C-alpha cells in the first residue's frame, strides 16, 4: 500500500497571512495537483467561511465530479449540528474532514464541554454526514499536546471514534511543538494500539522540524501526511510538499503517487498566485539549489559527478547550472560553454576566466546569457596597443545640478587630469577627456556618432550592459564596445578602447 500525500495548500496554506486565492486560481491549482502532480487527496477549504469561498468550492467540486476525482477532494467541517455538512453538500463535496478536539485542554477550555458531551456531539455529526452521503475523516486538533499532557483523553476519544463509520483519523501537531523523536514515539503508540486504523500526520513548522517530523511519522507507521506547496501555512507554515516527497522517496524508499517532474511547476504557480516568494536556497524548488558556484565543485562534477547527490535536478523538471562569478574557475566556464556549444583555447579561456572573476566582484552572478557578450568583449575587441590608460575617474550627479566628472589618464607614460560638467555622467566624462586632448595634448578629439545599449537576452535586473559606440575622427569611423554591470562604466571602457585604436593608427 502506497503512502498517501494530502495537499492542503488551498485550505491550510491559505491561512498564510495575506494569501487569498481567487476562484480561478483555486481551480487551476486543484487541477494541477490532482492531474499532474498526482497527490492522493487535496483539502480545499473550510466550510461556512464566506459566500465567495462557497463559490470557489463549488467550482472545484463541479470540475472534480466531471473528472471522476470528487472522492479525492476534501473540505474541513465543524461539529455544528449539521451546518457544515449542509454547506459542503450544497457545494457538491463528498468528503468532510471533521474537526474535533485532540486534547483535554482544548475540549474543556475552548468548547467548554466535558469529553462525553464532545463525544456525543461528534457522534451526532458523523451520523448526519453519513446520512448526507459524505465520507468522514476526523481531525484530532491539538493531538500532539493531547498526547503529551492528556493521553488518556486521546485514547478514550480514538476508542470511541473507531466505533463510528470514519475513514481516516488525522493527527495534527497543531502548534508545531514536537521533535522528530517525540513524533515517532507518539505516532508509534497510535499505530501499535490501533493497527487497523489509517492515520494521517499533519505537521507545522514552528521549530523548522515539519519535514523531519513527517519522516518520523512515516517511520512510525502512519499511512499518510499533509503538506502544502512551498510550505505555506499559518505562522511558520506547514511541511513543504517538495521536501516531503524527496525525503520519503530517497531516505525511506517509500512509494507515493506524486510525479516529481511537476513539483517545480506547481511551486512556481503557487508562488505567483500567492505572492509569497520562495527563498533562493529553498530545497528542491529554490532558484539556486541546483547551481554549483565554487570552481572546485564544477571541476569535480566534470571529472566524475563528485559533487552530485540523489537530488538530481532532472527529477524535478530542472537542470543543473554552474554559476559564473568571482568564485568561478575554468571548470565553471567550460560547463557553461559546453551548453552554448562554444570551444576556446587555453589562452582564451584564461582571459575569459579573469574577466568573469572581475565582473563577479561587481555583481552576485554572471549568467550564462552574459557569457557570449563577455567572450566578444575580451577576445574580439582587444586593441592593438595600450598606450592610453585610465588611471582614475570620478563621476557624480545631484538633483538640480549638472553631473560632474574628474578624469586622470596615463598617455605614453605621462599623467593628465581634467574635470568637466555635462548633461549626463558619461557626457561629463567625455568632456573631461576632451579637455585633456585639447588643452594638454593639443589634439583633436573624436565626435560620438552613435551610442547603443543592450543587455543579454533573458538577463536579470543586475544583467551586464554592453555599450556599442560609433566615433568619427578625421574622416575615419571607429566602433568600440564596452561591457560592465554599470552602463557608465561600460561606455567609459568603450571610450578608452577607441582612444587606443586612434593612437595606434
């Protein structure tokens, strides 16, 4: 028998502060979870929340009925003398997850009832649900604290629940208070005492132990667990679907029906609809988790997949990447060049590696889309001489004032410095250099004929900038390019290249 994965993103996940899915969003998430991710069941709402929620549930249930999966769609209901049952039935639902109290403290403190009074109320509502044709699962809310502080109450409750037509009993760590060791011990008490009962474990992540606790519950014999996409949920959230599936498959060798290749897609969908982003280092679905940064790691992978574990990105519909930046070595660049189908000589590789490292000092990551620009800049636009060097420069701008520039150049071993204002930072730089040429060198200075700026396709907000500048000087046309994370810096580099080209003529 396979372990059941229950996704409660549309109910518990929607309790995340600021998250509210629209009816079309709920339907699209529900369809994706059941049809492509293939979780066993989904919990989509709490009964009697609002008229809008009723319409959402009705839309999902109408689709699920026509798709033949309505028995896999569940709604949380309450012991409210049939009001929740009526609400779920009118919406087209067929499964109620009845909320009951799993601790004596909650029973007496919140309901203000004796255990027997609560039991009688549960029995009456289960009877009403069965009469309405609903399958009944039962939540034992605050079960973890119940087992820690009032186990006799929990056992008496389950003893009586087992006499009723209930399909599953769900064990929530409602306040996220358990450690993995406690989870395993308490769940094992349940599974050994009631070996014929199906138990789901429902984890919360207050101590960042939700996934570890699911692992412990599965080891203790629970037959299902509850998750949410991206770990959404109240407070610190719930157990993350992606991590739970990977842990069960790899560490316990437990089979589930989940299609791993769809996990990244559903993560991105929920991220978009919820407005809650996932951290770049989130296991399985984070932007950077399949990116090797250190050059030694890329080298090890090239020589035999030495830094690869069982979490292969292809399992989850992703690919492994090798970051380019200040920590990159030749192996990182070679891995990316292989993807692009580009081959470089050893000498050219050293030049490109040096340039990538320099750019990495200015921005976090150089993307693979940047690489052809870098190669072009380093290898195809070198100048034949380097007689003119930029020693230093300073450009500044302030509201209501013209930008200013101070520039120092080394020309054939002599240093010259000038300052100027301009209509922009680059214009101020060019004017300062023009002053050096006219006032100190008594030379004519080229005129800028055209200026274009491009960024690599698919670039990020911190993408490299390539400036292409056309200059005219004494009847000749010169075209130079500069590449940098800063547009002004890129244009300045193109200018220095141009001056060296003219000086070499």
